[in-house]
C-alpha cells in the first residue's frame, strides 16, 4: 500500500463515505496478512504460492513512517502481479476475486478514513512460522537460510551506496552469492516452485540491492556485485 493512498484529503472528497470501486488500493500491491487471516491460509483460500515474505529489516513502504523504511517485523503479503504489482486477486473488470475471503487489512481499508487500517500497521501480523505447522520440514531450512543469509543494514547501504567500503562491498557480494547458491540447492533438492520460494525465503538479496544501485553479473569465477 503506497502512502499516496492514505492521503485521503488529496484523493477523495470529504463527502465520500463508501467505496466507489475504483480499484486504486488493489493496484498498490497485496496486503500484509494478520493473525485473523491465518485460517484463510491454512484452509487454502489464500495458498502460500500466492504469498511473499518481507523479512524483518527489508525496505518496504511504511505508511506510518511516511515512506520506504526497514520492516519492523516479518510480513507475509499477497503477491503482486504485472508491472504495477497489482494485488494477485484483483481483476480490472470483476474487482476483488476473493471478496468474501479477503484479508483483515482489506476489510478495514477505507481510503476516505484511514484510521482503522493505520491502527494495524505491523501489529498482529503473520510470519512464516505462524503459518507453517510446527513439524513442517521446511522450518529448519528457513532458519538455516536466516543464518547463512541475514538481512543486511539496508538503511546504511541506501545512505552510503556510492561510497561503500571495499570490505562491505565484498561482504555484500558474498551474501548475494550465498543466497543464490542456497536457493538453487533447495529448489533443486525440494523441487520448489518460484512462487513457493518467495514465501519460504523472501525475495533474493540481489533484487533488494538493485534499487539501491547494485548490479550483479555471474561468470565461471562466481558472482560479481558492482555499485
């Protein structure tokens, strides 16, 4: 959800008191899931292949902070589609295709009165470990990934992307390589699909670094990260 949608005085007349079905909120990406949404996932109404994990510390839109900031908690969101990253369940002609089973954030969102939706930002959110059964064999794999590929300090990288020390640049390059090798091995061994990978391990690190000025190349000698 982009902050622009929360500026109700600039987008909506003060007389508005109901949804006009414009679809703008659905075109800003899928919502984060909350504890009340757990059964929607466990009952298959929102399957994990339609979810993406934003790990704690990743840069994401925070309407309370008024911009892109590190996520204060792990978030599991409905994945987006297309260049504009529309909500996976939004249809331009039909509207929300899971309206009767829409998440709590969608129920509470009123673009003309954002108090209720702001009240739940990063509160009572679902994580991967809430969704997966305690005995799920992928839980130790996720924990191994967290150990091998921790989330770096994106705020520092964003502020210093044009003057990173050689040591930090090399550390990030190693992290990117470790992350890609880990994913390749797990996808091969467990036969995971890309959509499942994004839920279990979040977005690849190189994708998170690209908006901050990084480019990646691969050669027989390994991964190279340039700024």
